[in-house]
C-alpha cells in the first residue's frame, strides 16, 4: 500500500512538472499581445518526458502549443531549465518548425519557420536556422539563418556559407509598397 501511494504521488508530481515546464516554455515565447498571456495554454504532443537531473523536458510527435494568437508547431520541442529551475532555452525542430503570433493589434499575424527554432530566455534572442523565414503584412525576409533580438527588435539574417567558408546563399527581403505614402514627382 505504501509503495502504491508513493508511486501515485511521484506520477502526480511528474505530471505537474511536465505540464508546468511546458506552460512556462510557452509563456516565455509569448512576447506579443498582452492579452495572449492571459489566455489558456493548449499543449498537444504524442509524448512528454522530464529529466530532473538534466533539467530537460522533451515533447515529441506533432507538437502543437497554442496560447491566444500564438501557435507553435514542431516535430519536437526541448526545454532546458537552469539551476534555478527556470526556462533557459527552448528548441523546436521540424520540417520545418513553424510559429505564428499577432505582435500588434493593428498589424497582421507574423509567421516564421525554420528547420530549428531556438529561443534563449536569458538573452531574449530567437534563432531560426535551416531555410529560415519571417512574414508579416506582405513583407518577408528569408535566409539560411535568422537571429531576432526580442529586447532590441534587431534582426540579423545570413545566407549561409559553403564548406570553404565562402558565401553560398543569399538573403531575400520583400518590402511591400506603402499604401499611405505618396511620392512627389511623376503625376498622371
């Protein structure tokens, strides 16, 4: 009876830890609309594991996380905890891993994808690698690797390199015309 009760408490604890880490991971990535943080979190995966020694939580098998306007789809998501049991990094992988979120109420949904998406909670830097791209309101930016600082709003994109270290890829940006701007000069 004692073993069964202790086993039940251990399983209950593990369920809370796995769920808690998953929810924390998702909340950390919600950096847009304030209302998103107040929405319920939905996490679906075929499997979830937690290793208390390493601080790793892994969700695998068609992982879908949603909260408000934010949605993350990946084959797997790994959350790394630091020594204080707080999220340190979140890594999503897929073919590709995809996310979307409405960043501002007056703009459309921002969408991004890459073979790997890594979020560093300590620095606020989001790295997308492997045919990385971001889209919003007709504008887009693509490259082999994309680095976005959520704290500064800076974006750095590289086209990739070949085995000799030379440039092999290119960066592509599409900037739509502004509907509100008028340009002086040519008139009908």
